[in-house]
C-alpha cells in the first residue's frame, strides 16, 4: 500500500510566513486587527504550500463547523433569495460558510430538509421559507441550534431578522393620500405568507383610520401573471392600487394598459420590494424598498451572538419609499 503523503499544516504555513500558528488562524478567520502586510504574507504562504483547512478536524476540536444551514423557499421569490445571498456574503465575512436547500410547505418535507442540514453539522439555521406551515413545523421541532426566521411578517417566532412591513405599507398609503387618493385598492400576496398577511392587515387598518371605503382586496401569488389577472378585476372607481410586491405591480400595469387605463394619469400604482426592474418599468415604479442585504447581515449577527451566548434580538429594519413616475395626483 502506498504511503499517504501528509498535506501542509497550519504550522507549515506559519513557518513559511515567519509568524505564529495563532496568526495564521487569525488570517483564516478574518480577524480585523492584523496588519495588511502580515495578512498578505500568510496568504502568500498558503498559496505557495497549497494549504487547505481540515474543517472536519476543526469541528471535532471545537464542536462547531462554522456553517449556517439556509432553508430557502420552493419558489423563486426575489426577497428571500436576495436575503439568502446576503447571508452567504455576511457569513463569509464572519469566517463562516453556508449550506442551502429548499422546503415545500409540508411537514414531512420540512423535517427532511432540517434533518439534511443537521446531519451535516450546521451550527444554526436561517429560514427564508415564509409559509406558515414551514414556520410552525420548524418551531415544533425544538431544535438545539439557533434558528433565525427571515422576513417573518406577522408570524410569532422566537428569533427574526425582518423589515418593518407595517411601516412600509403606511409610507406607501401616506404617499397616496398626500396625492389626494381616496379610492385605493390592494392586491395582496398569498395569505399563507406572513408578510402578505401583515401588509393586508395594515392596509385595512389604514383605510379604516382614514374613514375611507374598503374596496375589494384582490389576492395574487407574487407573480406578474397573477398581477395581470388581478388587474382585470380592479374596480373602475379605484384611483390607486397598492401591490404586495413589484412583480404583481408589473402585471397590473400591463393589465391596465390592455384595459385602456393610463398609469399614473388615471390609476397610480405602488409596488413593494424595489427589484432591479422597478426603475426600468414603464412607467418607472414607485415602490417600498426593503434592504435585503441588511436583513442578511442582521441574521448572521444574531447567529454569531447566539453562538457566543447572547440572547439579544434584532430591531426591525426600516424600509424606504422610493417615489417614481407610476404615482400622480388623484384624477378628478
């Protein structure tokens, strides 16, 4: 049997760079206090020797893999996927790695997904699958690792990194009221999602507080196609529509155009999310911007803090209203 050749160790890297093995460890863990020239020397030694970290051996010593398991949605929702991408970046900056899979809103599928991640030794979970069935299934597992729910909306979860949905809806409706709109309709996302329920409830409360008539609320599924379908049922007397996300707003604008209704001269449209396409739609879309990158950073911060023994919660991240050309003063 051929003799197995040992790969370069951290001590070999330290000897080549002329530093201690503790300094090499600090470089590998992105410690901020190192001098740039020291960091560069260690990185050069790592490259020259072809050093690779033995994460399995490290996990045996520390009891941790420095890995965050990410549970994503089973559909390509912009917000959750953008947040998971931000978590991956923030985790890397914190010296951690990520492992992602998705879950359908069924208990058996959720259990399989969580078991897959726990079987690979993740230190924590970040859950961006927002359907109530998934949230409840995970909470009932009583896991012994930190679980952060992302963009949780109105769901009652132990640990969350979220944008203030109520503030976003109030910003959008306040803008429409300032433009003189009194006949405002809402196209919500699917009510199995906490964010959709939160936005709808806030919409209803705002309309009631202003003494306005509540026009029929339409429900979509986050897609532009569902926004188009809902657009066929927008009330003739509506002068403005708040959509549950940008994609449905795009579909709505298309439907209104096909009905011969001008946006924003006859009907103003507001979206939610501020996707990259929002500034390029015709007309450019007024929308509530959610800082998904900030949500990702907050989630990783919560995980790092929990692993260190802190029980701090993260404050709600404030949205921003971006006024573009899809809103105008109410007609008549």
